[in-house]
C-alpha cells in the first residue's frame, strides 16, 4: 500500500487544483471532515488490513482518496474533453491524449436526462446511438414517466412534461444550447425472470435488460450529436469478445444525483458541481458470463467511479482508441463493483426490437 501521508498529499493536490480550476475555495468544514475521515480510514486499513471495517464517513473519505491517487480518477468534462494536467489524470493522460478524437466524440454524444420535477433537475444519463436516437436505462425511463410498464418490448405509459436530453451539462457551463426534448419511446429491454432477481442489490436482475431507447425531437438550428459506434456481438472480426476481464475502459456520465447512496465528495467540497458531465477511467472486472446470475451473458463489471445519476452512462473501450461503446452502466454495489449491460451480448435483442443502428 502507498504511504498514507503520500495518499493524503495527493488528495490535497487534487483539492488545490480544483480550487484554482473552478475559481472557488473548498468548503472548509467539509474539507476538515474529509481529511479527518481519510486519516482515520487509512490508519484502520494500515493497522487491520483485510479485517478493516471503516464506517460510512471513513468510506466516503477513502473513496475520495482513490479518486485522487490516479487509480480511479473522476475527471470533469469541459469543452467535450478532460484536462490532462489535472493531478488525478496523470496515470491516464497518455492514453486519453492518444484517443482524444474518439473520447471527444463520446463526450459530445452523452447527455443528462432532464426531469424538471427531479431534485437536481435530472434522472440519469443517455447517449446517442443513431440520428436523434439515444439509449438509457429502463429504470431512468420509469423515473421520467407516468404509469410505466413494458410488454413484449413495448413501453406503455406516458412521458412527463418537459423531459429532454441535455448534451451540455459541463461544469461551469450552464448553456442549454444542446437540449433536445424527448419525443417518444422506441423500445425497451425485456424484464428479468423474478426468480433470478439479486438478493443484494434492490431492483437488479441480470436476466433482464435494463435499457430504453428514446427518440428525440428536432430543434431548429441544432444538429443532433454524432452517434457513437457500438461493439456488436455479430461482428465477424471480434465475434462478440471485446468486453473481456482486464480491458481498459472509460465511462462518461452524470454522477451525483440526489438519490445516490454514496456521498459525492466533490459536490460537498465545491458548490455547483452536482449533476455535471464527468469521465471516469477504469478496467472491466467481469467479462460477459463471468458474473453469477448472468444467464444471458449480457452483463459486464467495471471499477470506474460511479454514483447515482451514472445510470445509463456509456462504457467505452479505451484500448482500441476509445472508439467503441462496450456497454451501458445500470447498477453498482458501492465500493465493490459496477455493472453494465454488454452491447455485444444484447445485439440480438436490440436488432429484434427494430432499434435504429442495430
């Protein structure tokens, strides 16, 4: 384990960078709680090793340390890319720089699902797969609709008024010039077998497809974002085998909704960073079929940092130039693993539903 003093120093480097970059001082009380929690949590890890059982405050502080130590950073998206000079970005700066063109495309194509009734004004993340077509999670669709249900791949229910997808949403940039109203629901994923529902994660069932496909309305003078290329299970070159354990990936989304069970340390330190677009690199920890209960082989696991609001985020292959979308994030077990649907595994279902782009 890296020396705790060094880890705390890296955390403070990240805080000082954000103070300068955002033009505001970190909340003094929140920073004091964070450093105290991190110190206590690191001490417990050093002294007790695998037997350590830090409390919620210490866990949140340790998460901030992980964000800042370079292993699982949380990077703010600005002008459709990230600042590679940020202290937390150092371990990924070279590979992100090399893949900059495709990373920018993925960032441009990712938006937050606007809900005027929500506490923070949004419910999750969506991203473009075809001209005017986006995908998100079915549970995000449920949150922006009334009387929602699904029967044989068809959605029954009504969308709330004012729901839209905002492809801006960057820190320090409140512009809504990339906002498109949601016109209709194109298709939804199949529900899971009730007997296979998770006993540890409420509402999660790996045998179901937590996915919804939405059509956006045109807006005069605003082009739709360019769709992201998706890894397909019927690709004769890759044969559906790209999403394998250990593969380097990145996630783009809007972590930090009001419903999150994991504290957003950045939002507690700096006002105005809730619900903004962020990029988080990591690796795949489970390939298709590796996870218990993944009977359809359409679930993958990753360790990129996520929070509530990350639902629907795009998971992109970073090893092949940052170009291909491998999955759509739908659930997480805080501090352990995050789950996404493999698009290679779901190709047949999406094609059968007549989803544009498949």
